[in-house]
């Protein structure tokens, strides 16, 4: 790792996970706003089933990649925070990053458990993974509610993360964006 940047694997994981999370949050927004019946009416059965399958696939990928990212973070560390950060900015940046790690591991686990407890298949591409829990509709409903709240928390944390990145890039112009950029 260069002194002022994350390692290249850490940077690739960051951006791959970001794309997967945005896709999963988009699908989750469809589930929340339209519901299953609304999705069926809007998209038909095949596309609705594909949206659910690839939402679950994205979740499993996010979980696996976040665990890999956590291992790399422990093994390789992180570059030191730049001197341009004020003490409150350091606290906020560290807090948002740590909460994103926790929530991006918890969110797919909640979804996996809720899906299994609902008696639905936990799909990963064209494979069905084992459920984490036995069928329990009441528990499934609770876990899906928690999954939705966790998704809202992740969306809020992503908003803070992006706002901070834009502030450093466009206002402070202090090179912080280079720490996680793929190029340059």
C-alpha cells in the first residue's frame, strides 16, 4: 500500500461493493414501493422473480466481499487520515466508515435470515443456499422490517459518505479522494 492510499484490492472492493449495494438498494426500493403484487403487475412474473433473485445474489456477494474487505483492512490497514481533516471530521469519517462496515455485513445477514424464515429460497445466481433459520412467518416479518430499517440506515450512511467525499473533492481539494480512487 502506498502511504496515502488504500491497496489496489481494497480500492477495487470498495467500488464493486458500492455498485452492488446501489443495485440492491434500488431493487429494495421497488419491493417497498410496489410490493410483490405491484411488481408482478408492472414487470410480469419472470422479471419480478429475476429482480428478487438478483437482489438476493447481490446481498450474498456484498456479504462475502465485505468479509474479504474486513480481512484486508485488518491485514493491510488503512492509510493515515490526512492532516487536512479537523478533529470532528476525523471522528465523523471514522464513525461513518465503521458503521458502513457493520451495516453492510448485518444487512445481508438480516435479509438471508428473513428470507429463510419466510420459507422463501435464498438464491445465489441459479443456486439455492441453505436457509439460516427454520420457517417462522412471524419472525420473517420482524426480520424483513429490520432488514428494511438497516437498508435505510445504509442509505443514510452512504449519503454522508458521498457528501464527505464531494466536500473533499470539490471544496477542500485536499486529495482525500485519491485514497480510494482506482486511477491516478
